């Protein structure tokens, strides 16, 4: 709720000022080059701090008939107005050591004058200045709300600079650049507001009124100019401007403007006749000017240049993210998820391949529409909930009546955690009646909750066979009867685009009835290794999904022909040039983890397919280790050429196989058990572990990883899973 409030404010502020911000940023980029170009002018005095004010005044007095004034600009130029010994009046850049005029004062380059006008006032004078001031203020608010969104996302201000989880380019770099460039942008915005406020006289008066006491300074002995203590002590880098005495009258003084104060100096004895420190408003104004323009510091102007460019990127990536979100929300109405302690309804999901989430989301959305506060997460994240009244559990069953991976800790958690208040609960089991242990895990969960009086059943356990919409509607109806609610939840059927693919390569079936199939799409279809292709055989309604590899723009599948498998049998009959149709699905949770420091890929059987493509993606040569389990060495033969090629191109560091029907008769988890140190190192150094293949293998491997994690790293595996270091796609 808070996150969406800040994000919404951030978005509204950014949209309302985007056009002005684009103009201000582009002009800001151009203006950042002015201090840089000034710094390479021949008039720049690099050693102002080594030259005393007295030296320069004395030199100028010797060199010229009369000196009217000189100033030191923010770009470290010294400009003097003098009357030469020939009686000529000149204003020019001078060398403060020799007093010689180096050149005439040049007009500002037209590009910078033009751009400054546009940047400050959009050529609209006061109205324009007002708008730009307002936009600066909005930019401050955008930066602050951005910081709040960032802190919320990262899990608090202390975690602001921890690893960024986002994988989408725009989202990732909006966060990464945002958390560093926030500060210069905030400085640009605050100083912009300040300079605008000054222009509109919104700041307190800061004019100085000198008052001096003639008698107190008149009687001091005369001194040579160069010996005036104040001139001796002050170096040129502290000076802004010196106005020389108008006449030889003792009451005409040197008027010295330093960075922080103004002084009147007696022209014969060097006494300080009057000294006034600038009020804060004036000092802040000078500082704002320097910070906003970068004048006088090439390094800071470079920072401002990057900050201005980054604003353009933030606008672009912000728009891209918003469009993406709104596109998503058009196909699926947004679900407002409340915090776990702010919700009455807790909806916990156990799912392996995501289907159960589709049902849970439909119920979530409907509960929200009924005005309920809802928190949805996985069964593994079961916790206490301060305001909860209802606990809804939607879970699938896998393996031998086991929990899906994201629910495997639930039973242990229930034993440990006592609810704060009694919870009314309902369990919905998702399964398939072709399995002997139909919905067995849901049955276990339901029984477990029944045993504890802190959980009170709303209705009996409901089982849904094969994701049946009809059965789901029955449950919705029953729920409404028991709770006197009127939920209307239905699962939207996603109409996926059907593509036509041509078979371009196919291996013969090997001893295990496995083959590799390579397909090409007539049209350009964007996909990545790890995505899924769903093929529906002719005269069938149910599609079969395969994890794909992308190699040379082709879809590469590894298929095992099952005796009873309609889809795999159909695919095994395909010949070169045949066409098949199917849909492609993004599977972002199982893409190549290009930001990982090192990668372990674990597969058995045809589960190796996505990794064959991912090794092609590893152009940065991230250390990658492949572990594969199959029956015999011959089973591996069809994948070997991919591995050898990857090894020779340094796309993988190693590959190791386990054969269950040959040699030591090992499974992949047995080979992994000899690599505990490698696993521990990959997990501790921000590496990723990916698992693809059968669920039975996944369970065994997870057991081993859990052991290594607990014993070697003293942390449960879920820690690394939450840190997005563990990726699984098993079936
Ligand atoms: C390998 C595998 C094993 C399964 N084992 C069972 C089972 O033992 N009992 C059961 O009722 N359903 C079983 N199912 C069916 C799933 O639970 C069911 O398809 C469920 O809707 C999947 O939900 P999910 O996509 O959220 O993971 C199994 C499915 C697969 C693919």
C-alpha cells in the first residue's frame, strides 16, 4: 500500500513535469560543457591559491597608470579594468603575476547564451522562470519519492545498496543508476529552486550596509601596499572582486569582496575600516550557483553532465516500465496486495508450474473487489499475521503425494508457528486423478490444520482435478454459501498466439528413445533459452510443454518419446521440412542469470535442453559448470558436441556426468555430493544454481543443497532462494 502510494506519487510527479524536465536536461547537458570548455582556455589561472592579493594589486599599480577594478571569475579568470600608460582604457584577462593583459574579454559563446535562456526561462521571461522553478521543485519531490520507492523495494534504507533483483533492463538500471545519481539530481533540483526563489525575491534581503569609524583607523602609520596584512594573508582564490580607491582621498578605500565577506581597506595604512560577513542567504546563493552550473570545477560539471543525461534515461525507462505495467494490467486487472500484517485474508499458494497461482490470483482479485484486504504468498513463507481472520490455502501435489517446492517447508512451519488469533481456514487441492495419490498433499495440510483448535474450518477440503474451471466454480459457489460473500472468480483463458514452425534438423532416436529436434519459425518470434514451447498434437486438446534452447536463432528441443505419450510420439514421426504449430511462452523465472558471478546447471535427461542454449548466451564467460544425469554414456552422445564446442569457446568451465546404469551407477546428486565446496562457493559469492529435469531429481538435489547450505554456510537454502540464486524448472 505504502509502496504503491510512493510509486504513484513518483509517477504522477514525473509525468506532469516530463516535458519540462526533458528540455531542462538537454539544455543542462549542453551547459555542462561550458565550465569544461572554460577550463581549457589560455586565460585560466591554475595557481590562484599561491598568489597573494597584495602581489597582484602592486603589480597592476606598477604596470598601469590607473587600475579601476579587477575580479576573479568562478572559471578562475582574472579580469581587470585599467587605464594604460598611454591613457587608453582597457578591460581584459590578465596574468596576475606579470599584470600583462592576455586578451580582450570575450563575449559568451552564443550557444551557451541561447541555451541558458532556454534553460532558465524557456524564452518566456518571468512566466518561464516560474515554470522552471516549479519544475525544479517537482524534481526534488520526484527524487525524494524515488528514494522512498527504492528503500521500500530493497527492504529498507539500510539495504538501499544491496543486490538489485530486477532482471528487466529498464527496471534494473532505473534502480541501479537511481540510487547513485539521486544525490547530484537532488542537488541540481534544490539549487535550481533556490536560484529561482532568489530571482523572484522570495528570500530575505541580503544587501550589506557598511558603517565605519574614520577616527579609529586614520592614525595608523603608512605601509607599502604589499605589506598590508589583509592583502598579504589573502590569496586570489578567496577573492571575488576588488574596486580600487576612486581618488587619493583618505576616505576612498579599497572595496574588497571575498567569497564570504566584504571589506573596506584604508588605501595608505591597510587598516580594515569595515568588515561585513555575508548573510547566509548570500553565501547559499553563491554556493547554489556554483553547484548548479559547475562553474570552477570540471569534475563537478562532469557529474552534472552525467546527472542531466541520467534524467533523460529515467524518463525513458520510467515510461517503458509504466507502459509494460499497464499492458500487463490490461490483460489482467491489477491486484492490490496488502502487507502481511495489514490483511484480513491470507492466501497461501503451493505451486510447481504456476497453474495454481492463476486460480489464486482470480480469488485474490475478487476478494479485493469485495473490499477485503488480502496478502498472497507461497506456503513456504507462512508466518504470523497480525490482522488475519481467514487463511486460504491453494496447493498442488507432486511426486509421491509430496508438496510442490514452494510448499515443502509448510508442515514444519505450522508446527512451529502459533497464529496470533484463531484463523478460519479453507484448503483447495489441485491435482490430477490419474495419480494414485490424488491431492495427497492438500489432504495432509487440511488434516494438519484440523488438529489445531487455532485453525477453524470454514468448509470441507475441495479437490480440483486437472485444473477444471467447472470444479473451481463449484468451490467458489460453496465458499460464497459458507461465508455469505459473493465472490466472482474465473480464470481468464489466455489466448496465446499460434506459430508455425518448420523442422530443420532432427536426430535419430537413441537407445533411450530420446532425440533432438530443431525448429525454425517463419516469422521472427522473440524468445530465449529457458522459455517454453507448447505443442498440441493433431486431434488432441491438451498441449505438452517443452523447455527450449535458442541456438543460432533456432528452437532446439530435447524430446523423450514415451510409449503412451501422444505428443512425443507425434513429434518423433516428424521429418525435415514438416511443419508443426505451437505457442511460445516466456518463462522469465528460468532465463540465463547474466548477472551471476558463477553458475551451476544441474539437469537430468532431456532437462539439459535449456542449458544447451544458455551456454551460447554466456559470451562474458561467467564460470559455468554443468552436471548431467542419464542412463549411459551413449545417452549423453547427442549432447556431447554442444558441450565440447562450449568448452573450446570457454563458454563453460566444466561438465560432469552421472550414469545410473553404467560404471559407478550414480545419479546426478551423487556427483554433486562430491562438489560441496564448489556449491558453497557459488552460493556465497553471488552465483546461481539452476535445476532442470524431473521432479524426483529436483527433490534429491534440493535435499543435498539444503544440507550443504546448512552445514557449510550455516544458512537454510531458502535464504539463497529468496536472494534469487536458485532457479528451478522441473516437471
Ligand atoms: C510430475 C508430476 C507429478 C504429479 N504428481 C501428482 C500427484 O501425486 N498427485 C496429484 O494429485 N497430482 C499430481 N500432479 C498434478 C499436479 O498437481 C496438477 O497438474 C496441478 O494442477 C499443477 O499445479 P501447478 O502448476 O500450480 O504446479 C503431478 C503433476 C506432475 C507434472
